[in-house]
């Protein structure tokens, strides 16, 4: 996953830079790119399309044209060029990662971040508010928080916010202790 994210990041950055430059002429340009990337991610991850894209008899150019054909008139020229470039570089399968990195860049520019908290127990509203404020101060931006419960953590939390991961779970601490004792 980290490798695909790393490979997708330059495409996402280029797309975001292009979309934000053109945002001045078209206020919906970022939304248009976001929608196009989401649709492209769905297309290349569709089982039938993915099977065709994995066909070694198709050239890279044909794979790009296939995706463009499936999308019909839903892509502008710049978006079609991006598909062709990604196809030529054998990167069409990274479309979902490009979308995610594009959304991260967009949120960062808007000074927002989405954080995910996995806890051993359901968090109270007070704990959630405290976490939001702590993350807001630490990261210097507005935070949207989603929470899930994973009882296997035993206690504590795991917080994922962008590239930052904070593992303060009892399970992690016990695993570390067991590793230390095994040495």
C-alpha cells in the first residue's frame, strides 16, 4: 500500500496543481477533477475492465483508450491526457490511490484533515471533542474525526491523520513488551 501511495503521489500532485491553476477560470474545476478521478477509480477497479487491462495482448496505448472509451464523454481533454500518461507508464491500477492523494492535497490546501480513531471502547462526546482539539493544535488545521471500535486493542487508541499514525493501544504496547522480552 505504501508503494502504491508513493507511486500515485506525483500524479495526484500534478493533477491538483493543474486543477487549482485552472480553478481561477472555472470555479468547479477541482470538483470536476475529483469526480473524474472517482469515476476513473471505479472504472479501472471494475472486475471486467480490470481483466481487460491485465490482458498482455493490449498495448499500453490501447489500455488508455479503453478506459477513455468506457468513460465516454465524461472526461475533458486534460483528464484524457492524464489517463493516456498513466496508461503509458503502466499506472492505471493506481487510480484509487491518485484519487486519495488528490483529496489529501485538496484538504491540505483547505487547511482540513480527516482523522480516523480506532479505540478499544466507544468514545464519549467529551473524549471525541478533546481528541479533535488536540489534533487541531498538533496538526494546525481543522479536523474531521471518524471513530470505530476494535475490542482487540484491549485499551487505548490508534489515530491516523494523513501521514501521521499514533498507536497508543494496549495491544501495541504488549506486543512491544513481548518483543523486548524475547530478545
